[in-house]
C-alpha cells in the first residue's frame, strides 16, 4: 500500500484524538469493546450473542490488521521489516490477539477447554487502556512510583506473614486449623475486610486482631496517598505542558 495512504490510516488509528476521524474511530472502538463483553454477562450463548461476537471480532481483526500494517510508522526508530516483526510481540498487540482468538476457538468444540475461551474474552476489557487517556495516565503514575509501591507491598506481605504466625501459635481454637487459615485471616484483617468466618476467640488474639486492623488502615492508605499525589502532579504537568509535548508524550 502507498505510504501516504498508510500515513493517513496511522493518523486515524494510532494518533490519540488529534483529528475528528481519530476521535470517531476511538469512540467506535470503545463501543464495540463494550458490545463484545455483553455476552459474558450471561451463561447462555444465544444467536443474538453469537452475532454480537462475530461482528465485534470482525472489527477487532480489522483494527489489528490496520495497526500491524502501520507498525513501521509507530516505531520509526527501527528498520521497517523489524517493526513489522516486533509489533505482534508488543503488549497491546498481544492483548488484541488474545481477545480475538477465543472466537476462533469456539468454532471447534474440541478446542473448547473448560471456560478458558470465556476467560480470554475478558481480556477485551483491557483494550480500554489504549483509548482512555486517564487510564494511560494512571499507568504512568504506577510506573513512576513503582519503587515506593513495591516497598509498601513488601511491608504488607511481611506483616501478614508475621501476624499470621503469631496468631497461629497463640490461638488454640478450631478457627485456625493450619497456617493457611491464619494467613487468610491476616490478609482479610490487614485489608480491613474482615469477613468474620475466621476470628480469634482468646483475649490476646482479639487484641492482636484489633492492632492488625488499625495498622491495615495505615498500610492501605499509604499507597492511595502516593498514587493520588503523583496523579495530581501529572495532571498539573499535563495541563501546563505545550500541546506539542503532550502529543509527543502520547505517541510514546
């Protein structure tokens, strides 16, 4: 295909809302993504749901082909042939492919293993990331603060393991028959969920449970504060940045 035509296709498919046609394309794809996950809300696969799947998958295949066709324009720093080879192994391309494959697997009953095909179709939800600027901004924040968030995760994991070990050795009740029960209790308590199906009966166990619940509020609030502060900072930078810089950042 002529490079000029491929450039026009690229501007519509890959550029994030910089033209009317690009916005129409993005909103159309969002509608088809929502439409494609409607059959997953029912266990019965009616003829209507099958037609929804056929139409939405056909659109996804066209979208996948158009993006692959313009891979060299998306990766200008690489040789043209290398860009076409590498594109199927990029994160979004893998999600696109995995969201398409289940519909082909459903053609043959022999290839339908348990509910794997329905599970793979749920991956279509992740296609929202490509078309949502706010989600992309949130992912950028998570990458930026990954070290702090990982440290908090390790602290929470350490606390769960230690608290479960203490509770398991203190409680003699049938509530904590094994260490896995104690881990389950520690996790639900730390996250302030506390289902109540497993709970301590001794006084010292209840004191530890209360301390764990109080600390859980702090542990859960810490990453929330970090993400919120970083997200607001990114919004301010995005608002104050020149339009050309915003465009370059989105294309990255």
